[in-house]
């Protein structure tokens, strides 16, 4: 990859990322990113929870960019499994989906 191709790809990626952070789930993304390592580690003692946490953030970012419904977002989070749901419940703006 040439430096010019890299810069172009990076610029596109940054624009897409900005779109995700400004989408309908921006508050949920911020809540998830605000969780401490200690809060996440309370779910499982190994690194599985960190991997799932990363996947959860990706799902919420993509949902934000795509403007999907809360019901769809909930389904996608549930598809990640119980650990993802437990992490999501720790973010106050997402927890309501699971009441």
C-alpha cells in the first residue's frame, strides 16, 4: 500500500467513524466507552469479556451509523451472547433494552 493509498483509506475510515459517533446511539457508545476495566472484569475473570466488549462496541457503532431500531440493536447484542448482554446492562443508556 502506498502512502497515498493509506492516507485515503485513513481519511475514509475517520469519516465513517465520525458518522458512527454522531448517530442515534452516540450516548450508548459513550456509556460503553466509559465503563472501567474493573467493571468489565467483574463479569468474567478472563479476557473473554474484553473481546466481547470490543464486539459490543462495534455492534453499537454500526447500529448508530445505520440508524437501526432499538429492537434490532437489542437482537444484535443478544446474538453476541450472555456476556455482551451483561456488559450492555452496565451502560445505563442501553440497560433499559433488557428490562
